């Protein structure tokens, strides 16, 4: 007989997986239509021509591939043999998903509410050449995918490694702290600055609407918190898993949002300041996050590391 708790978790995982798959359908259909030459959702001739450029074709292919990888990853997490997945596979794919989707999941709903309250409408800044409903479809799909992936990844990590997260993260050695400060702090401060005051001439262009600027603020706050949380052990000792979640999320977001802003720069024109902080943020967040993890591993008793999870992941 399957324990009630395991059955309930299996139902939740199944629901999350179904929601994720359904959320990808409109996005993938729209991208496939564009790659096939369709002009659906486009409002200007220039945009229709640009969609056939090498930059946009490569971008569409890459984003479709990323969406398919995300779905495959979620399917893997729900298989009976999920615990046998190499930890680096879960680490790499989970970090990619967290870094790209966390700002949307945490920032966009709040930003939409703020924009509706302030301006009474929802539309991107300027003439993007795309109909407003396109943004609703795309970011709606991203939001549902982010929620579903959060459910699956968090439950998987809690089942497989939760026994290792009974102590909050602690700061690493001083050299790693210095490298992390150079990467995380300028990035976080810049994102908050541009989010509150607007991107101006130095920040990511096209991020002028309240909804977009809220995402920038959330991105910056996550980066700053990921650096600070390991130094707040007295505060975080009562909720160590949440402390790890904040540290992990902030480091992943910092590592991936800088490059994402470069690749998605408006009109392919990258602002020098954005490029500079991204150049610092990627190695800084990676070194700091890995160093925090390494210090925790070095102080975890071997008996705790040897524990194996007993809950079955099978939901099919």
C-alpha cells in the first residue's frame, strides 16, 4: 500500500507536470509558426522582415530547445529512478531553470499589479512590433512553467537532499567572499537602481514599464540577498532550507540574467554598463555559490551524507 503522504506528493507532481506540458503548447506553436514564416502576432512590416534574420531565427530555435529541455527535465524528476540521476545533471538544469524563470515568477505578477494600478493598462514600452496578446501568451506560459518547475524541483531536492540542509549556509573563505562581492553586489545594486529609477541611457533598454522595472528590482534584491544570507546565521538558523533557497536562487539569477540581458538587448545594442556588470556577475556568483556549498559539505558529517532518501518518486 502506498503511504498517504507519498500518494499526495505523487498527485501534486503529476498535476505540476501536466500543467507544465500544457503551458508549453501555445509558446511552442507560436514559435513554430514564426519559424515557418507566419506573421501572426506581428504588427509591422519591419518586424516581419526582422523575424527572418539570422539573429531571430537562432533565438527562436534556442528558446524552443530550452523549453523542450525544461519539459524533459521535469519528466525525469517524476520517474521511479529519479534518485539515480547524477547530481550534476540536477544541479545544472535546476540552476538554469532557476536563473531564467525566478525573476518572472517572483517579479512579473507583482509588476503587472503595480502597472495596472498606476497606468490602468498592460502593454510593453514603445513599439515592439508585436501585438500585446503575444506578451500575455509568452509570459503566461513562462509563469505557469516556472510554478510547475518550482514544485517539482523543490520537492525532489527536499526528498533527496533535505537531510543535508538542516543548517543554514555560512560564508565561505575570504577570497571567495571578495570575488562574490565583486560579482553580486554591483549587479544587485544596478538592477535595483534601474528598476526604481528606470534604465535611462546605461541600463537594459526597453525595460521602462512598471512591470518590467519590478522584475529588475526583484532580480537585484535576489542578488543582494544571496550574498548577505550566509552572513546571517543567527537569523536563518530557524529556517535553514529557506535560507538555502534564497542563496541558491540569487546566485543562479545573477549568473544567468546578465548574459540573458546581453542576448536579448533591444535592437541587439548592448549597453557597456550592462555588459560590464554581467562580466563580473557570472564568475562572481558562481564562485561564491559553489564556495558556500563546498564549505557546507566540508562541515556536514559523513553519516548524514550517507543517508539515502526512502520516498519513491514514481508518479506514473
